[in-house]
C-alpha cells in the first residue's frame, strides 16, 4: 500500500465525517428549522378549574378554616348571622343550614365563589389566602352544614336495614350476572 493511497482514504473518511456532522446539525435545527423545545402550554398562575378536588377534602380542616375565616360573616353555625352582619357592615349571606341553599348549587359552584368571591356583595375572594386544597376543604365543610345529625342517623339506619335485607348482595349479584365474563 502506498502512502498516497493512505492519505486519499483518510481524506475521504474526513469528508464523510464532515458531511455527517452537517446532516446531524441540520436535524438538530441548525439548518433554519425552528427548534421545538416544548409542546405544552406554559403553566399560568391561575389554578386550572377542574371542577373537582384532587384529594378527598379534609372536613376537619374545613371546619377550623370556617371558624377562623368565615364565621365573622356567615356565623359559627353558618346561618348567616356573623358579627359583621349583626353590626350591619355586611349584607346577610345565605343560610348554609337551610338544605334549599345547598340544593340550589353544586359544591363546585361554591368552590368557585370561595375562590373568586363576590366582592360587590361583600363576599371576599380566597384564592390568594387559601390553597386549592383548603378551599375545597372549606367548601365541602360548608356543604355539610345543611345536614343534621338526625339525617345522618336516619341515613345510617336506612343503610343498615338494606344490608340486613340483603339489598347490596342482591344488587351486587344482579350486576355480576350482567357481566359478559363473570369473575369467579
Ligand atoms: C366579609 C364577610 C364574609 C366573609 C369573611 C366570608 N363570606 Fe362568604 N359570603 C358573604 C356574603 C355577603 C355572601 C353573599 C354574596 C351574594 O349574595 O352574592 C357570601 C356568599 C358565600 C357563598 C355562596 C353561597 C350561595 O349560596 O351562593 C359561599 C359558598 C361562601 N360565601 C363561603 C364562604 C367561605 C367558605 C368563607 C371563608 C373562607 C367565606 N364565605 C367568608 C360574606 C362573607
């Protein structure tokens, strides 16, 4: 093998490597194509309105937040008779102990009112002061205020009676019999 042949072969290899670099650079976006760095919209500071909480709301936390942050207007029991209302500084809010108040709206509606407030009517926005979890906790706690202990006990009795009557078992077996492949 001559020295000339060796030089030619190294030169060809060098040109090949250079071409490869140019091609790779073009693929990487150096060839004038815009580089796609992200395919998702950038996060905004506003929380997404999912309409439901990510974790089960903590009702005990909701109760303590209500006492600290809401009772001055809504009253300790949620009747709308807080001290600022009694002093005539705030117009009376709806009575949370009245089932009609709760039935008229969904918990997610209340979550949105708590988040954004209705400042023109005296209800402050809580998005800045409470986290999303805290707002769900206090929204769901507020929703429970229309449920009396008597109703909870009545619900428990209905449930017990239906368990004793085998309702759930029959219901369960009825559902299973409709499944195309029954789990054993
Ligand atoms: C400064 C007084 C004030 C405070 C504090 C306050 N609220 Fe209110 N809230 C009101 C008033 C007044 C309304 C009625 C607004 C209206 O009529 O549009 C209201 C309305 C609401 C509603 C909507 C009820 C409905 O049926 O439309 C919810 C839910 C609510 N408040 C929850 C809360 C929670 C939870 C807190 C505490 C984190 C809180 N509020 C703190 C005054 C207050």
